[in-house]
C-alpha cells in the first residue's frame, strides 16, 4: 500500500491541533489516543511493505553494492570493503565526521570552561 | 577510588587493550575495525586507567595539552593527506590516481591512503573521548 504524503501532513496538522488548541481533559485524551492510533496503523502498514530480511529483491541490492564488491580490490588495494568505502570512496564523508568530532569537543570545552578561562 | 585489586588488574589489562586498539587502527584495511573502532578502544584504555588510578596520575600519562594537540593533529593529518593527492596530480583525497603505494592486496602496507586516514581518524577519536572524559570529570 502506497502511503500518501497528504495523509502524513494531515496527521501532523491533527497532532498540532490536538496539542496546542484543545483544553486539557477527556476530549484532549481522546484526541491524543486517536492520533496515536492513526500513526501506529500507518507505521504497521509501512513495515508490512518492507522486503523480507535477506530477500534478493530488496532495493538495497542494486548495482552499487555489486560495484563495491567487484571494484574494491582493483581500485583501492584493500581487502576490507568497508574500510575502502569509508576512507577511499567516501572519504569526504569521513572528513565531515572528523569535523563533527572536532566541533563537539570544541563546544564541550567552551561550555565546560576546561581550557582555563575563569568565570 | 583506591582499590588494590582494581589497580593491579588495570595495570595488567591496559597494555593489551592499547595493543589491540593499535591493531584495529593499523589493520583496518585488512580486517574488521578501522580508525573509529580502534580509537575508541585506545581511549577506553585511557579512561579505564583514569578511573582506577585517579585523574592526577592519568593526566601525567596523557596531558591535556598533548590531547589537544592530538585532536588538531588528527584532523590536520587527514586534510594534509588529502591535499597531498592534489600535489601528486590527482583530486582531493585521491588514492590510486595520486600514486599512493598500492602494494599487494592482503599485505599490511597496501591500500595507499587508507592506512594514513585510519591513523588520523584513530588519533582524533582517541583524543576526543579522552578530552571529553577529562573535562566532564574535572568538576566532579
């Protein structure tokens, strides 16, 4: 079953209406429960459309996976395909991850005052 | 925490944990592992040391200044290895096109830039975790 994007937009609008514009009480509880029920049914329907575990027809098994399996050793010289993807084919992504780590440490040190700047 | 059993066990365990972390970093292109996992293992050994011996003893092993240098150095090593590819006539972070040593697949010195980048990422993850632990545990 194809899930219509309009349904999702309607659910989000219904949630916003429920949480911000209805008074606290039994009506609000009923509305919250009904919204949760709709979301739950949608999620279960979406899960039932997923391919089986290990199925050969899964959308993830396309020519990209085949390319990596065939071209890793000739193009990178590494026998670990995961490492070759992380640090060769997708090394820009790894550079971004290193930047994320650096930013996290810089923010933590700035907030905790661990570099010696006294308040 | 000052416990004889904990300190003795940690003194025995920490070298092996660090050796295993270095193995994970340097054999990242041959076996499961890589810079992130190996760096996390090495950082875990430092944190274990700090937990059992106290913050003062641990900061004599890896000083905060050294940790900050490693933090910047890991990222700089990554970027410089990438710029090296441009110098050698390839693109940024190019591997084979830049003429890095390919070697025979399956040997330790093979794969060109992959080992350098894993080393840089390993240093960076190690110092990130150690620095975060130090700065969070300083105030108690």
